[in-house]
């Protein structure tokens, strides 16, 4: 009787083990986590504060450059076809229209930021390098969003700086420190 229960448990756990070990699991998981992080929104105009960028840099750090970028491309594709994965902003439109809203420049930088973080982290894994890589990813998103916002909406570099850079500076530091703590916590648990 015991061997039968053990055998059933082993057989039932085998597919889950393969699923969790699959490279696609990480890609789908981070696309999903980015969608969840988008729902944590503090409505500030023209660009709200969300936790998305934290999951973007974590996707690059934990999945690597290519898979991190793929996870963000999957997230953007899900939003483009109209799935409710973007932050709730009625004035920004839904689906593909979101890429032409004030947040469009931030969104389109997600795959590039994840790729950059992953590429840097594949070479360097000490604390300083991890934090620096994540800051680079965050800066890619902020700069892309700022250029887009200034070019198509605000047309004033001072207003753009206040709306897209200054307001997010403290939160960027907090998100990077939180993301690096999560990264090292997960890395330590893998080693143990």
C-alpha cells in the first residue's frame, strides 16, 4: 500500500516538476507578474506610479537577457490584443491604443530594459553590479518614457522632467533596492 501511494505521488508530481523547470514557465510567469504589478497603481497624471518596472528588471535579472525580454514582449502583446494587463487608466485607451498614450514610451522600453539588465547580470553578479544593472534598466524605461512624453504630449522639457523623471526618482531607488533584495533572496534559496 505504501509503495502504491509513493508511486502515485511521484507520478503526479513529475509533470509539475517539468513545467516549473521549463524555460517557458519563467517567461509566462514574468509576463503575468508584470500584469499583476500594473494593477498596483497610484494615479498620478500624466503617468501613474506602478510596480511594473520592478518586475521588468527582475525578469532580466532572473531569466537572463533573452528570456527577460521575451517575457516583456509577451506582456506587451497581451495588452495590445486587449487583455486587461495594463494599469487601469481610462483616459489612456485600451489595447493597442495604449502605446499611443502618455505611458506608451515607458511600455515600449520594457523589453529593452529587461534585456539590458539580463545582459549585464550575465557578466557580473556581485551586489554593486546587480544594483547598477537594475538602475540601468530603470533609467532606460524612464528616458524612453520621457522622450516619448515630451515629443508627443508635453512639448516642454521642464514639465517632462517633473512629470516623468523627478516624481519617480525616489520610487525608482526603492524599487531597485527591493528588486535586488528579492533577487539575492531567491539566489540564496537556490544555493541552499
